[in-house]
C-alpha cells in the first residue's frame, strides 16, 4: 500500500518553512501589501526559493535542483496555504517547472531555464487562464494575441506561451509584450492580461510535445493546489478553535456551546478527509502513477469545497472581528474562493472522475 504519512524529511522541511514564514510573513503586513497592489515580498521569496532552495524541489540535481518530488512540494504548499503567502511558488516552481520538465531537458534552452527557475533567480508563468484545467486547456492559434486571467504574469521574468505551433519562451520585459494587471478577488495572487505582438520568442518544444507538457503542468498544478487548500483549511480551523476558547459570552467560552462544537467538529472531519485526498494526489504525481489523473480529480473536487467551508466558518465564528478588514480571515476566504475555480472547477473535475471510472452522466 502507498504510505501517505509524512516522512521525517518532509516534517523537517515543514518545520523549516513554517519557521521562516512565522518570522517573515506577518498577516497584518500581507493585508497592507495586498491593498497597496504589491503583495509579493522580494526578500521573502529570496529566502524561500533561493536560500532555502524550495524553488528547485522538482528539478533534478544535474539540472541545478534538489531532486525531490511532488510530496515535498506538497508540504511546502501546505505551509504557504496556512500563511496565505503571496508568492509565485505554485505558478513558477510547480506549473511552469513541470511544463519544462515534460519537454526535452537535453535541449540547452530548456535546461538553462530550468536551472534559473530552480535557483530562484527568475520566475516563469504559463500563459494560460488560471481557471484552465488539464482537460479544458486548448492552445492558442499563433503567438500573437491577448489572453486574460493569467496568474503571476505581471511579476514573472519569463512567459511560457503554448500555441498550436509549439511552446515558446518570451521575456516579459521584452519588446512586443504588454502585461496589464487585473483586479482579482484574491489580491494575494495577482492576475493579468497578456498581449503579444511580434515579441521575440524561443521555441522550446514542438506542437505535440508542447500540448502534452502543458497538460502535465496543469495536472501537477491542480493536484498540488489541493495541498495549498488543505493548509488553508487547517489554519482556519485552528484559528477558529483558538478564538472560540478565548471569546466569552454569558461567562463561558463560546467554544463550549454545543452548536459551535458541532460546526467545528464537522470542519475537522472534512480537513482529515482533505488531507488524505491531497496526500494521495501528491503521491500519485510523485510516483508517476497511472492513477494520477483520477487522484488529482478527486483531490480537487473535494479539497476546493473543504477550503471554502473552513474559511466561511472561520469568518462567521469569529463574529464581528471576522468581518473586519484588519483580521486576515477575509484573505483566507478570498484565496479559497479563487482556488475553487483554479485549474478547473470542482464540477469539471467531477466530470473527469466520471469519465475516468466509466460513469457516463445522463444526457
């Protein structure tokens, strides 16, 4: 049987990442930076991606990475979800990196870019709608054009542009590229509209390899997003339990009221199940299992709902303080709602489950 328990190395990695985020990712500052339109902390990203080396977990050692697996990446994303950390980790170190790994890594341009991403010196963003899932992706016709809803495009150094002719790398700051920030629901993960018009581009892969690589990247993104949702839900539950122990009404902690106990117990049951689903998806991706598409679809169909429910309960059970802009609960709810449609909606993943197990929906 697959061992879904955390290994000693994974727990050590968790402790290191959590210690860094506890010291450098103050929720109050996250709220301020998000409101100012500049959520990313360059110093935090350097400490996390370059100094700690987590940006290169998926990249083999001979290409400048750590040679780890999706299981270790999942642990990092759990911690980033717990802190609702504004960082391009999911889009660059997971999706873009996985796309490049599915290309010909013997090609000099691919290997060089992978090394730069693994070192944390540069970041990349896949020019695809953040809502596009592995089954819903369609490459664009030609390099030139406009695409809205691209996550982290405004801060990425390199844009990976999949087309019907192949996969191209384009410098974001180069000629013929216009990236216009959009106003997203989740201010901690910026979206942008990308316009290309005659921009210089480097071909990384041909059409067939490019489409397969992008789908693999989106599959990894969807599967590991479940770990971010798990971490988010865990923080919401723990913070709610802590607050209801301290908040008193009628000379009693509000957490002692049976109705609230039941609500928090329900969230706890959902979080436990979400952990199993997210770990199974991460392990299936790490081992290259044939069951990976099914495991990912199950994880996303379930974990998206759990994260939203946990965040909603966090806001509501905090009472008046939970509705304020100063408390970070609203950041978690917005991240959960935005993640709910990232890399394919829960409904799209349920359709994938039906197709993969041979259950055809009635017409």
